[in-house]
């Protein structure tokens, strides 16, 4: 799901069949943003900077390499930017088509999403 930071509207939705990692789903979708658009993602999208030059990832800490103050500040700033996106994710998860197993015709799945998706 691609969400606009300014409006909170869902710009693009791509669904896969079965269990599929978010980054693999994004790569398989062949949907790309313009090169000048900033893309804020979480650590599940490691390696996206090779596909999109203006992608912004949080820094990752390890036992032997803790985060510096600047890296922590960057992660907090990115988390503040990503918070409205998480609210859109929550609204979509309340929508039953996301929570439950879809038992309708697969060709109608996208139509049902567009019909009942939350309006912001």
C-alpha cells in the first residue's frame, strides 16, 4: 500500500496471494515512484535504496554497534513522519476484507477493496 503523507489517501494497493513478504510484493508489483519522490519505509525493506534512490530507511542497531545520538534522532524523526501512515494501516486492518480470509471470487477482490475501503 502506498499512502500520501500530505492527504493520508491510499495511492496504490497491490495484493498478493497467500503469505508474502512486503518487500517481495513491492518488487513483484512493478509499481515505481518517480525518482524525485521520497519513500519512507521500515527495516523490512532493506535493499530498497538500490531500486529507489530517494528511499529513507531507519538505522539498525546491533549488540556490537549501538546507535549514535544522531542516528536515534533520525529514527525518531522518521517515526514521527511514518505515524500517520500507520494510522491508515490500522484503519485498513479494521476493514474485514483485510482481517479475514476472503472467500469471494478472486477477480472481484480489488473491486471489493475499492468499494469498502475507509475514506479519509
